[in-house]
């Protein structure tokens, strides 16, 4: 699976990690994950402590095949999945990566605010 980099949501503390695998024009795997740097500094220098906030993933040959289990977003708290939200429209596999990234971008404020409340962090950025 190719790492296609990061898309910053709020530099230096929130980003979307993006990975995508395509074979023969078919999306075989992807990960779109909203991450929060719990050790962020204003200059963006280390230390870093990236934690998962929310994640979409797909593996055509694995346990996370959206063709079988449906597209959903995993919501994390204390580094564990605390809920799965299937409140997303049906999306064809070929359009799922773009949808997942856009969903995380559009919902980042809500997802990050909740993550900060759950972990009692974020006062630095307000």
C-alpha cells in the first residue's frame, strides 16, 4: 500500500494520514485516519505523540472489506475503538477514498473537539 502522505487539518496538531493501494485500477486497500498530536508544539518540532481520532479503512482481502461490512468510521478513545458509525451514505468502492478524506475534513472540528474533551487536552490551542 502506498503512503500518499498527510493532509493537515490544523497544523501542528491534527492531520489526516492517507494510504492507498490500487491494482489494475481497483482500490484494494486504503486508510484515511484523522490523527491528533498530543505533544504538539507551536513550531511543530518533536516530540510527537500521534493518536488516532477517527479512521476509515478497507482491505479487499482482509477483515475490513467495505464490500462486505459496509463503509463506516471507527471512533477512538484512549487508543481503542469505542464506536463504529455507519451513518454514511453508500459509496462505490472507487469513490470511497475521496469520500473518506472529505468526510474527515468536514467533520474534523467535531471529532477533534470530542477527542480533546475525552482526553482533557487542547487548552493550548484555544
